[in-house]
C-alpha cells in the first residue's frame, strides 16, 4: 500500500467524510479576494484569515518546508441535532457548536500526523487556524466544492462539514478538485435572515448573525430582532442547502436548545466550563449573556404576541432583565434595555423611565430613550405594541 492510500484509510477509519491532498502553493486568488472584500467593507469585524490574507493564503510563510496539504472533512450531522421551533425562554446554538465536534476531527488529524511522522516526514496540524484558508485548501484538494453561501459542501453531507489539514514535507501525489458546483440552486441566498449573502459566494460579514454572536461589543440595533433566539452561530443558509437536508431528517430533536434564564443566572466559571468549545472574545462569557438578553427579549415578545405566555410568566422574565438593566457593565444595560423595550407594555415603560433618570452613561441613556420612544409608537422593531404587564 502506498503512502497516500495508507493516509486515506486512516482518514476513513477515524470517521472523516472526505480526504484529499493538494500542493502547498499559495492561493493567490483567494488572498486577492479577501483583500478586496476587506477593502470594500465586507469583512465586518472579522479577524481570522481577514487579519492577514497573505499569510492565510500561503502556508509556506508559516511552514517554509511545506510541500503538501493533507485535507480532511468531518461530518457533524445528524449528531449536531435539531433545536426545534423557537420557544419562550430558550435560545438556539448552531449545530456545529452543540458539543465540541472538533474533538473527533482533531483525533483523526493526529493519527494522520502520526502516520507521516512514522515515515520520517515533518507534519503539523492546522485546524481552525488563521494561517490557512481551509476552505480553499479543501476545494483544491477535491474534498468539497465552494457553495454560494461561501460554505463548502460535499454531495453526501452538504455543508455540514468541519475542515482540518496536516501540513507536510512529504511530496505526496495530489488529488483533483470535484467536478461539480451548486448549479442553478440559490436556496441559501434568500434564506439568510439579514441578507448577508449579497451575491453568490459573497458574504457581507457586517450583516452575518453568526459573526456577530461571536464578536465583542454592542450588537447593532437593526440585527437584534433578526437574531431571534440565536445565542451562538446561525444555521439558516445551511438549513436551506438541498444536499444537506437529508442529514437534518435524522437529527435528534431538542439538541442545541438552551434555557436562557439558567444561562443568565450562571456565573462566569460555570459558563466557561459548559461552553469551553465556544469562541468568546477574551473568553468573556458576558458576550454570551448579551446574546441571551436579546434572545430572551425576542422570544418573550413573540410569545406574548401569540398569547402563549401568561402575564405572570412575562413579569418574571422582565424582572430578570431588570436585574441586568441595573448592572454595572454598560453592555448588559444596553441589551437589557432593548429586550425590555422589545417586550413592551406599561411595566417595561416604567422600568426604562426609572433607569433613564439614573443613567450616567450617554450611550446607554440614548439606547433607553430610543426604546421608550419605540414603546410609545408601538414600533419596536416593527412589532405590534406590547400588552400591559
């Protein structure tokens, strides 16, 4: 058995969905594309490969000895689950993060690395790393094709794939790219709740909810209602992808649904332990709580509008939000104010009016004033005016 077939069998045995090998030559076209999109303002606050496109598109800048990139894909569906419909007081986690699905991928990559080491070759694992545009490597290695959503996909798993690579000095035979694409299908484009896919294969990250749930700072006002119950990531463009739909049918229901009240009540240590596999800026759980505040406002307001939440239940939720309205951290106060305003009603108006009188931060005061104005007009995100709590 030759070396590449041995590596392929290792990948198959360890559960990888795809395997391929490409040269370590630079992805010059990808570097140019990333730089152009960053220049056009489509990068949002993205760092990762957007931080240094030249390095991301040329592994030899990080590994001068590199000859080949061994690429594998890892399927995370149906295990990623199905959170089911939005329900009051609960939030939704994107399927790639319902557990640490990277664990199996990293174990497979380690076995491939070990096999190369056994042959006396240099080998280094690169996974979710800003030193490689992993989607470009996967496409050139024939592991997947580039979809119009900007995700990569294969015929069996659709876009439900994680990617990882091993950089090596072994001059392995290379594999050919897939001879297929999305054809005329554009299902992912209208599926995006914010219109972030501005053209086939072009993403405006400043509108992408998956991007914002992982960023520091204040969530833009116009994106808060579209966030709905999302607290981490967004699957909408993946859900709409026809090659991946068959995987959804076997996904266990309820996986990925999180109790928002419990999340907001947990301390930092508990959240770091439970969600250790999440990317949180500076490992600070406050950004996860920020997302939960928005989700609690959205799910409660929608439940009130549908008459599926009693006044007593709504009052309990508003009381939780009121605690964050008085929090020393302005990030919490801003998003709690919005969530209370989203729910609306006389009780919300009284809470916000009281906080406005004592608020000393101009930015938070402005947010509260806008929320009060929206409650008065009944136009908080375009929803009907909330009933009295």
